[in-house]
């Protein structure tokens, strides 16, 4: 814990940790020492971790990297961060992210962007760590903590993991309680671990999972010992390669990475089969209707009354001006864009044309996966992202749709509620890490982790 706290101070330029809790960390580390000495050590006893700013942590700022939650210190602890503490993990502080987890580059944060510890060859230009869990990814990749929590609504664990050369898993929707995690799009949001290895991911995921009566979508299922399932034996497993993910204009090195990954799994005894997920091309548009729709509803609670900041008002301002000024000042441009899109697609005149249609598309996407699993496919292999990490500022000024396109391989998994993992699988020509994604059957994270283990 001391070494990590020092590393965090030395790596301030990465802007990964936005609220540090050194006293609390040293207290928890001392408690972990006592438990270790007493021979009563839980799975993560004394392991220093970082927690994404989206998780409510009791008495510690929890702002979802938004100005509208300035100074918000919850009186409660999220179920997942509580379970990690119960497993002995030591929280070092809160990690930077895109505002309300909306973004793919960690540039929408009220605290400013995060820097990726990796560089393109000899070029010093700073790169994005991806998003929205960019602080988590950067902190783990730069050894500021042993592991971190992330959340994934449309790729926010897997894409930053791929951009920084670490492992990140989004479990099946319902595996981890969402209670106490600031909501973005409730039907898509899931927490998961971001770690240095598949084994670490297995250990941490087990600590994070479990039924929680406080989240009505949390699954009442036993949590397996994921670590014990890492045998590396994948003989006879059927791995699907979906043809729709072979996008036009895909860089040669991503094609190569994908082919190498398939070859590696084949060498380990898996059977590689071509599959089709015909509705893939509708996933991104459906996601960018559903996620903003849910976000606009979830973010209605930030009204200047119940949480965080209220704008200063002029003489004669009424309640409408109070809402308008508070929300205009408190939300950044990307969040405002999402609220506007969401409100529009949910409005009476457009609900059927956009929101309902997107929901139907979502059902078809889910069915594509069900059909493939019914054919005996155990896992699906795809690239995690269409490129390696891009430069800071490279995408922000462009059309926002360019940024959304980054999520093309990851959003399907959230729409279908499936588990997905990104594992580091190689580097591009400039030495930047690239990730491969494996998508598994619902509730079979153990098998998925084991297949990823064979790729590691
Ligand atoms: N990049 C996606 C978005 O901006 C995904 C975000 C996430 O998974 N939290 O919505």
C-alpha cells in the first residue's frame, strides 16, 4: 500500500486518481496485516486497489467525474466496493473516468483527461487510455495499484483494457450488484475488474459478484470459484469467428491479431468455426438510442435540489431557471448531448420510431447470440477495438459519431447482457498494445476466463 501511494504521487501527470484516500488506505492495510498474522486472510487481503469514481464510497467524494456532483460524499457504500473491502482489498482512492461514464477516451471528465502510460514508438505525444474507465486502466497499467474496478455499459471496461495492455472483464448482466453505482444506462451497466492478468481478474471478479436484494436485477445464483476453473484446458471447445465483425477498412494488424488469436486457441485444442451474427450492424445505432434514453431518465435526478451543486440564481428566477442554470453549468457537453438525444427518442412523437425500434433490434441481437450458442459454440473471438489507442484530442473535435464508432465490437455484448473479456494479445507497428475480446455464454464467466487464460 505504501509503495502504491508513493507511485500515485509520482505519477500525478497521468491524472488517474482524482480523490486519494491515503489515511483510510493505511488504516485498512494495518487491519489486513492483523488478519494475515491471525491466519484469517480473505481472498484479497491487503491488496491495494483503485475504485472508479462512479462507485459510491461512504464519506469519500463520488462524483462520476461530473461538476454537478461537486463535493458529493455519499452516506453509503456501493455493494461491490463493500464486498471488495470485505474481501480485504485496500482502497487507495477514486479513479478518473468520462463524465457519467459517457465516452471512449476519458476526455469528458470534469477533472481533465487521463494520460495513457504507453507511447507510440519514440513519439512523445500523449495518448488516451480509452474510456470511460480510463483512470482505472491507466492506474493498473502504470502499476499505481494492483487492480481496479471498472464499469461497462458499452465497452468501458474492455476498450480501455485493450488500449493499455491489461485484462478487463464485463460479467453477465446481473452478476454484480448495481446498487450504489451511479447509474448511466441501467439495463446495460455492469461492474467488473480491470487487472494485470486473467488470474487476478478471476480472483477479483469472485469478490465482486453475488446476489444483492438491493438490486432487483441482481441474479440469485451461486458464485463459482473462478480461479479454480483456470486449468488452461480448452480441448474440444468451439470458438466462433463472426464474419460480421470483419469490418471494411479494418487495419491489417487487427486482422492479423485476430487470426493469431484463433491460431493460438486452435493449438490449445479448440475447434474454430465460422459463425454469423446477422444483426451486428444495427448494434451501434441501437446502443446510441437506448443508452442515451436511459441516461436522460437517470440524470433527471440532478436538479440542483437533491444532489451536489446548484447554480447561483438571479433576482426573480423561478424553479425552471434553477433547473436550467444548474444543469447547463453542471453537465459537460457530451452529457448534455446524450440527455438531448435521450429526451428526443423518448418523446411521444418519436418513441415508436426510435426507442421502440431500438428495443426490437436489441432483441434480435440477443437472439443472434442465442442461436450461435444453441449450435454448440462456447465462446466468440473478436478484436476488442478497431484500432490501438489514439492521441488525446485526435477525436474530440471531430464528429462525435467518430468516437462512437470505437465501440463497434463491444456494445453488442451489453445489448445482449453477455459476459465479455478483453485480454492483451499483441502490439501494433508502433508498439502499442492491442486486445482480443472473448464473448461467453450467460453466467459462464468461469469458462470464459479459462478460455482467455489459454490466450494469455
Ligand atoms: N463509449 C460508450 C459510451 O460512450 C460506452 C460507455 C460505457 O461503457 N460506460 O456510451
